C-alpha cells in the first residue's frame, strides 16, 4: 500500500496547476523512492517529468510499486478543497480503484476526506538520455516568466541564443520584433535573484512560446529556473523544489 | 520553413 503525508498542501496544488494544462491523464508512479510522473502533452511536443522524493513526505510508505492513473483535472478539483497550509495524506491499496486524500488543518480541528476514482492509463514511457548540456542558464523564475509572456505578444516563437556575451531571447512577428538579453549577475544576498550562464559552446535554438508560457505556470514552485540547452536537442526547463523537481522538455522548432 | 519537431524524435521508447 501507499501512504504519503505531505506537510503543505500548497506543494501539490501548485504542482498540479503547473502541469494540468499540458497533460490530461497521467500515471503517478509510486515506489519506495517517492512519487514520479512522466507524460507527454497531447501534441507530443513537450514532456513533463515530476519527482516528489520520499524524503519530502513524513511519513512515506510504499510497499510495492504502484501506478495510480489519475485525471489531472479531477485531482485539481479535489485539491481545491484543501487549504494551502493543510497537511495532505495520500493513501492507496495495493491494487487500487481509488485514491484516498485526507486534508487536515494545521491545528487539526478540521479533517476532510475525499476518495478519487483511478483509471487505467496505458502510458508510453520515454527514455531520457543523460545529457551534458552545452549551455546551462539559471535565472530568477519570475524573470523567465516575464520574458516569455512579453515576447509571446510579439510572436509565436522565441530564439534563445546562449553565448559568452549572455543569453538573448529574441522574437520577430507581424507587428515587429523584440529581444531581451541577460548578462551573468551575482547576488550573494539572494542567490535566487542571480543569473548564471555556464557555457561549453554557443547554442541557438528556436521554441514555441505557447509551451514556454505554459511551463512558467511552475513559477510559484521555485525562486529560480534552470534552462539547459544543446544544439539540436530538446530544451530542459527545470524547477527544483524542496524534495523534488518539475522538469519540462521541449522539442525545438527546426528548419524544414 | 521552420517546423515544430516532436519530442519522440529525440527520446526513445523505454
């Protein structure tokens, strides 16, 4: 059986908000290492990979591997009933038809109990190769969100150019064009507000802004975001949170 | 022309 108690409902609520528009149904794979999810979006352009490590729960118990097939919109509706500060406990039997969710208020004067029907999902799992990326850019998550939102007003696409001079986000559309260039900065007081650029070679790739804007729904999960790029491979956008990560992979736009 | 590639073109089936 699975029993996983999470001290802050907000983590799960924000995680769901960050993926439910990309992915409709997904298996939550539970093992003794924690709870993970891998799913492509409907158009097979992006891939979401979530890990909530066992040590992020207290307690965490999973006797055997379980795949909990969940409609994310339904889970999101159930989680709406949890307050951000509630303690959430997830429970499932070994061959479960239902997922049980308990929300306890901090001072334990309110306990809400929900049961959600599970579904059988035959999901394709992709093998993601270990990649040493040519460019690794870490920046404030809110900055990345703002750049994506601003440039999406200009064009459907953005070209990200990482070089020794900085990282440049550029878009060109019917109304004109625009770009934002970030230089490396160092803010020792608040590392999450720094921008760092590690580069082994220059990289230029073009991506759909629709997807990037969607990825930035994860902004409330982390102060910083890391973009990892190599020429001719998907972009990795990673939000690290306490006890896990949310990663998005996005296939580049290529010359036909 | 520029076109959108699919993620499966890069990551193999497990």
